[in-house]
């Protein structure tokens, strides 16, 4: 399942359900308490009589005692908001009881057939978990615990069953009936109804069940697998959306071919369906053979989608398809093992996207997301290992730590093993555990044995939270550079003491005098402190470390300013070059925001960054896509984390002020180079191979110009908007205009809205650009947008487009009077009864109060306390708020 992310700063950098009402103090679920379910459920038959306001569900479960579990005569079936109309065992009505939301039946024998009938109202399901209505359609979302909202069932991932499903409904209202697996029969019934029967031959847990019924049309094609089987492919959407599905179909075919070539995985059904749904809590869901997607990750054409949107569609399509093996054929034993499927699949989709888009730029994008979303998580009250030990609500662990850090941990294994041996390890994993509910330990052991690695100490990455800091120093002895590395893993809630973890670091030693690049080596820091001998390339050595971001750590090095400038201009590793420029800016901005720079140091720091960026702007050998990445300053979120170290607290106001000052200095000092760059790239055609990079650098020129010469920037942005023939240029221009007080702003915002009225995904962009803007009246504007006729709190995409964007806007959210905090707290309280999963995702923004200066910290904490005192909070929100206050 893909978690939704939202861009959270004006440069466009990405920063980063339903549960019933619960008791005041929800129970804690612990990994150490795991026990196998006492009953096997090898076969499930489901019959649906479908309706928007009334759907009847008859489930028939074949039950047998589990010889590997403690024996019991009690059958406990999970439920959530359900009432059983009837319960029969072996064809005879049997007494049953309710224990809270769960149904209990006594079964005396070794095996039985249990039949349960329930009745649902999908139209009333605002939580969007289980079976719910979306604009006249019926669809499901069952991960993590949504199936229990459809029928009583052992709703846990280690209960694997084969499913046979019959769906009946009005042919006029639901002309298309879709489910998991292969379609085995369909036909008409009396009274204008029709039916479809589906069978999935592969055992799966209930969270992978899916059903869709609605008025849909398909973009259809076929794919021939490596063993010659022809698979029918369909991307199902509403008719008006069909022209925007070609990219999704091509992305699916590329994913299928890539997975065969790189991981040896072949698709295993005759049919693969994708359905786009407009009301969805997440990005997408990998249900077996029937992937349900948020429309955001399916629909794309040049007029309505940016280059980043095209990439996101391709990446999420790949992610969900790759789950067919890393998640479906091998699933999780329990939800504590979530990173088993998500971390591994994120790595797979990242490697795929690197091959499709280019490795260097993609790696920088992935690291930016990690630092913006996961590093703050690791440093705050919600810190947890990639394999958590406990939870109250599993929906709260669909986090950047489980997904993104989980991917980085597996990437480290790949770096240590090498690609060939890593492939042997994954082959062993797939062969050994196919058809099982596995654990993270099963995966690590497979890599260990297949790649012939000793991962005993490496397992600490799975059980320890926190981002390690690696301190770097060196000395020269003869022809050798002695590189000393020392690691420290910070204390996190519940884990005050940490053990050192193996950290693989790609390093090279360059010569500043010769401008020569040294050969790269992989060193593995396994102890708290180690020294490594590296060969010198020449005099004045400069160490390039964590090249390619080989480990998810913070590098602490006292590198001279001129060495950082050298690396930014000359390092042969693209990520290291990017990192040097980022470090130059971070060091300068944090010191300036902390009041630790004298005026001469302030000037010298700006001049160094200007010089480094000038070299990048004028480097003729540099690809514009990479140039655009190098032109982006560190986000305010990242600077917040860099400033909040030790006893020092972050000051968002000072960070914002200094960052804007640096942008203005860069825009002013490099005006001629920036305008020359804009002139060179302005007329590159959309379909030119160089067009993607051209569009990226044009937007970055506008960003810097807006800080240094707002009047000129408004003219240039309006000019770009008016002549744009694609969404990337149009959105880039409007994004900059949104932060300016200029007549061009209102004119283009109105034009954009009128052009795309009725297109929900593009109107989401319209809300987001304004909520992210640097406009001085941002709070008032967000308040007005919340009253706009197109805003609704019931659609997660629309809520995220406005409020999640605003929560990631440091200028507005961190308003010194606390108005931004109150706005988000009010939203949480309003949204929690409607959609608790979405509501809970807003809490972490307030939960960083311990790392902020005292005035704002008190205001943030007060809002959390106000939320905590509200009666009837969902499990989702209760857990997030209580951990944010107590952690």
C-alpha cells in the first residue's frame, strides 16, 4: 500500500481509518504476545447483493483446527460496527455471542462450515475502510483492518484463504463488477440485475480482498510474460478520465517487464485490473489482481499533470504491482512485520524508477523525502524502529520509518552484498517463503544465507529507532589517509541506550590541488569508533563520504568551507556534489538563524554559496535535471532538524528569515547567470529529451528571482504561465506567483481555476499552491479557501491538498501567535469523527513541540492538550496525541 505524501514547501520539494470509536485508553498490542490463530480458514465463499445504501453479505467459511496453535473450542471473529443477521454452523443455526465488536461461536469438532449474513450501508461509511460508496461506485479498502467492517472474520494477515466471490447488483447502476483473481462467470438476472463470479486461486489474507462495482470503462491491453502467458490488462476509470490513462498502462507494462528481468518475478494470474477511485485514504492498494488506486496516481496527461506527477504515477503503479510478490505471494505474519513488504517494495520501486528516470536525480529525490519526513519522525516523540514492538492502532504505523527507512535498511544489505549476491538472497526468500505469512527475520535470514553475509549485528537496524550520527575526521600519514569514524545513535522513547549498528559508507579521497578524483571504496563502520586506511590521490586531500547516500545517517564533519565548495564543483559522485552544496547552505543558515555569525562571516558564507552555485549554473557538462536539483536550497523542515540539536531549539521564524535572505542574495548576485539560463531553456519543446530538465531549472530561476526582484519575477512568471503548453511550466509559474503580492497573482489564479473547474485533481493543485505559498496573508487565505464551494472535508485528497499543505508551510503553520497550530488542531477535531485515519496524520506536525523555541512550543503543546481532553477520540488520533505529549 502506498502512503500519500504532499509537497510541503514553496520550491515544490516533497516533505512528506477506519476504526470505530474506542475506549478512553485503547489496549496496547505487543509483538512479543503473538500467537498463531487457533483455526485455519482454507476456503472462503462470499456472496454480495450490492446496493449503495444496502448491501447484503453472506460469508461461508471452511474452518479447521490449526495443529500449530493452542487448542480451543471458541471461534472469535473480528467485527467493527457489524451486526449478524444470522449465523449457522454446518447448516444449523447455532447460538453465538458478542464480545465488544467481535462475534464468538463455540465449535466442538475438528472442522466446520460457518455461514454468516450481515447487512451494510456503504453510503454511511465516511471512514473509507471496508465497503464504501464513492461517487456512485462501490469499492473496498481492507488494509490494515477493514475487512472486519464487511463481515465477521479472523481479520489478521497470517490467516490465508482462497476466495470465491459472487457479486450481484443492478446492471444499470453497476455495469462493471470486479473482484480479486480471475473472472469465472457472468450473466444477466431478472429485474435488470446481473452477476459476476470470481476466484482467486492464491491463498491470501483478508486485507488483500477487494471489490469494485460501478459505471467504468477500461483502457485495455495485454502483456506476454517471460514464459509466454498472455495476461489481460485493464485500467478502469470513469469515461471522462479515459484519455488520461495511457501513461498508467505503459507504466504497468514497464513494471511487469522490469520485475521479470531484475528480480525474476512473473505475474501469476490471467488478469490484472487497476481501478481509479476519487475517495481514498491512501495512494493505492495492492489487492491481489485488483489494485485500487487514488485517481492521483493513475490519471496523467501533459495539460493536467506535472513531470513529477508522471513520475509519481509510474512509481506507484510499479510499487503496487511489485507487491504481487513482495507482499501478496509472501505476506506478513503480523502487522509488526509491515516493513517486510513495504520497505522491500519501496526499494524495488526506487530501483525501478532509477532505471526509468536516471539514477542520480532519483536518488537525490528519495533522500530529500527521507530527510523531510523520516528524519523528523526519528527525532521526535513518535520515533519507532522499522519493526515496531507495540501499537494501539496499526494505521499509525504506515509511516516514513516503516516505508522509507525500511527501504534504506534493505538497500544497505544490497550495498554490502553487491547486486549479484543480493539477487541470490531475494531468490532464496521468494522460493523459501512463497505462500507464507513471513517475518522480517525470515527476509534477513534469506539475504544472509543467499548472499553469504553475516547480518547478526545488522539486525539492530530492525529493532533500534533513531538516526545515527557519524562523526568524521582524518589525518595524513605518508601516502595514507587515516579516516576515523565514530557513530552515535540517539536515545528515543523507550530506548535510552543504543548499540552500534553496521553502517556501510561509500568513500573516496580527492585531491583539491590536482582537482583529481580518488577511487571509491566501501567501508563498514561496525563499532562505535573505527579508523580506516585509504590511499591518497594527491596533496590537499578532501574526503567524499556517504556517496550515493549509502547509509541513512547524519554526517558530522568539520570540513573547511573551501573543501565544500570544491566538492560541490568537482566531486564525481552526483549525490556527493549535491550534498556538499546542501551542507554549505545548512551550515550557513543554521548558524545565521542561531545568531552565531558576525556580519563578515555572514557575507563570507553567502559569497561561498554564490560561488558554488555559479559553478553549477555555468557547468556546460551538467544535465539540466541535475542542475535543477543542485539549485534547490535545503527545505525549512530539514533546517529545523539541523538547528534543533543538543540543547539548542529550532526557531522557525529565524530559519525562514535567513533562508529568504539567502535566496535574495543568490537571486541578486547571480541575476545575469540565472537569466541566461532561463533564456537558454525557455523555448525547449515539451517533447524534447532536454525538456524535462529545462522545465525544472526555469522554475528554480523563478524561485530565486521572486526573493531578489519580486516585480520582475511576477512579470516573468506571468509570461511563463501565459505561454505554457504543459502543467509543469504552468504550475511552476503559478506556484511562484502565489507567494507574491502582485496583480498577476489574482489574474492567473482565476484563470487557472476557470480552466480546470470540474477536474478534481487539478483543483487540488489550486488549493495546494495557495496553501504552500509565501504570501504574507497565508492564514487568512487558507481560512477563506476552507469556505470555498469546492472544498469538502469528506474527501481525503481535498483535505490534504489544503490542510496538509498548510501544515508543511513553515511561514503560516509556525505563525508566532499560534493561529496556525489552532487551525490544524481544529481540523483534527472536526475530521476525527468522520475519517480518523486521515485526522491522525495531522498530529505529528504538532508533536514536534519539544524541539522548538519555548514560545511556540507552549502553543503547540496547548493544542495537543486541547485535543487530548476531547471525549470519544478515535484510536488513531488518541495514540498519536498521547505519544506526542508523553514521548
